[in-house]
C-alpha cells in the first residue's frame, strides 16, 4: 500500500472513477485516515469503472492509502465548492505517489504532451465529444461537453465542464452531469447525452438534455428521453433533474435527442427542437410548451429528402436553430450519411429562411455545406452580448487516434456566426478573442517562397487573387498537409488521406483565406468565412517546412499565448 499525508480543508470534495485491476486483491485497497481512525474507505473495487465521492467535514491532516497495483483510477480530482469557481479542480494521480495538479500545473502537464494541440480545448484525460450547454454567465464563459471519465474511448456519457474569461484559457471544473444508472455495471451504453443551456423568463439557467436509457445496440432499439438539469447558483453540479418528455411521435423509432430550447415572443411560449428521423428520413422535430415542463408535438420543422436515407443517413444529430439578423438559421448534422460524389461522411449543413407560425420556410431548398472537411461536427451555438458564438467537436471519421494518448477529442476554435451580405450564406470566422489571446509573431511576409516553420501552432493568411494558390507543409520531407485552389475549387489533403475521399469546396470569387494549424488540426476560413474546412490528422503533425505558391499576398505567423 502507498501512503501519503495531505492537509484537507473543511468542505473539500474528492471525486474519482476507479476499477479493480486485480479482483482477488485484499480488502480495502483505498482508505482515508486521520491518525488511526478510518474516515472513509472502499472495501473492494469492481471490474467496472465506477464513481466514488468523499466529503471532508473538518480541516485536518489526513493520510491516503491506496494500492495502485490492484486499482486503476481513471479520473480523480479534489475541489472546494467555495473556491472551485476561481481555482478549478485539483487533478489527482494515484500512482507510486500522490501527484496533485491545479490550474497552471494542469496546463503545463497538458502542454508537455508533444502531440496535444495548444490552441484548441481538450480534457486533461479521457474521451470528449460534443460541446454542450454553452453559455455566458456574468463574465464567465461555460463550456460543457460529452465526457467519458472511464477512459480515452467512447463510453457512458457524462457532462464535463470548463470555464473561461476569454474563450481561450480554460479552468477545468467537476463533472456536472452523470448517467441516471451505473451503465458500466449493466454492460450498457447511454447516459447524459447532448443538450443546451436556456435562461428562463426569470433569468434562471437550466440545461435541457437527452438521457439515453441503458442501451445494448448502438444502432437500434434504444430509448431516449428529454430532461432538465437545474444547477446550483455556481453551476458546479446539477442539483435537480426532471424528465419532461418521454413519448415519441408516430414514425420516430429511437433517435430522439439533442434539445435546443428558446422563448418564442410571437407565440408567447417555449419552443424546442430535437434531432430525429421520421419513417427513416432524417428530421428535426418542433415542440411547444407554456411552462417549459409540459411539451406537445407541433410537427416536423424539417424533413430531409429521401436521398439522405438512401445514402446512409440515420438521423439528424445536434440540430441548432437561431436568429441571425432578420433571418432564421437551421444547422444539422446527418449521422451516417456518405456524400456520394466525394465520399465524405457526416457533413454539417445549414438552411436560411423565415420562421412564421411555427413553420420554417427556407429561402432555398439547397443545403449550405458549412464545413467541407468533415471533422467539424456537432456544432452548438449560443447568443452572448449580440454575437452568435459556436464550438464544434473535432473528430476524424476515417482514422482513429493512435493508442497511448491520455485523452481523445478537441474543440474547434470559437467561431462567430454571421450572414453574408446577400443573406444567402452563413459565415463563420474565429472569434476576436483568438487574436486577443494568442500573439501573432511574423514568420514570413511575401507572395511565394519556402519557409522554415516554428515548433507549435501557426497561421497562414492569403489576401488577393487566390486562384492557383498552393500551400504544402511537410515534416522531415513527409507531407503534413496540402491546400490548393484551382479551377474555382478549394481542396485539402492530409498525410493519411489515400485519395478515396475528396475534401473540396467551391471557391470561385473569394479573395481572403486564413489557415490555422495546431499539431494536426487544420481550420480554414475563406471568402469572409462563407467557405470553411476543418481536418484532424494524426500523422506528421509538427511540420517544419512550408512552401507557398500564390499570386496573393501571403503572411505566416507563429501563434502562441501572450
């Protein structure tokens, strides 16, 4: 047994997920003592990663005892509810000794990973996917996200949580939401799936989300219900959870998730959309409520044409619906869809139109492709101080992250959404906070040439005639990425691409392009943000050489925290 003494303040909480490595080990592989008195102990861990919580009742020195040879602690942290909003959690590592990391120490530990991106949010450990519950309360931005504390692979879903004062530097917070049942012990998947924040008419923040009940098949037969999580005043924990919608409409089999709620002034009532499929066609469902608790079905807000079902789409996921100026924008991801011409998976689309009398009338039936790279998924946006801000989960659907990493999943850079001048396209550009937080150190300012790249993130900017431009980054002579604009088509290729999928977008009239590269993440913004492309690769992620061939004015900047 390992032992280590620590001073714990009154009110300290210790929360962790752990499982037995050796099921035949002696009893009590984890204890907290004060002198000879046992304050708290685990008699025996199970083979499943399960949640444990200890609440310390008085300020005193305690001794931790643990056996790292028989127990795997997959995620552990401590915090004091009175100070965690300012300090964040203290991550605990029970190994040969107890290691504690708080705030800058967590950042430094993450930064020591040579393969972890620096500009993009990621959890210290374990699996992360969709952004959830995005909001700003006072001066604090809140990012919740789908999280599996049991390891770096997808599993029973929880809500992780981080806060920021500038959308770029983040403090890690306690896990906010957990599944209603111990899914690992049930041998099931599911849990607290995606959802969004909503301030009711009294100004109280609530979180509408989907609970997938214990499921034993990833593609059929599961049940999904909608819930409200009501937090305490500090937004640290969900203190009350209420189920508000269980019954699915006719034609909806099992996909019934990812609520977005707003107050509709015209109807003088609440409205909610859900991602689903109706008789096999991907769809967005519209619900109404007078009190936010009792919901009634108003009908489909959108139903995809049959070609999406025929091309593999199972449902709409993570729908978003919001106003930009005098227009309404509907954003949708079609899970399972394979675009037949380019073979791209799970693309993200938008429609712009009018929303009148609970009917959405798109200005055109043609869907706008929001990101031609495919690795920008499950986008969620929210309004704050006159801006519509969005994050998305970055995920390569073709190539999984190599084994051995402590974590999996990153968020995109924060983006601000707007409409083009003609109101025919939704545009996305990096939030101004990105330029305010990260210094831009000039590496090159020329039209064309070959440049040595710094270690770490960099940005390329082109302005002027883009046609014929080519950007090729290599690592020790091996391709990292290649971006070209030829015959009105913008394309990107990463080291792992075998040519079977074409990552392309029309770009005939644009005169500006920004490209951010951050250890395998490429985010492209062209034509004022009307054309965007995001890729996440895992090979040759630290290019050392850049060749630029262009008639446009080219600039290259090293990007790092100021």
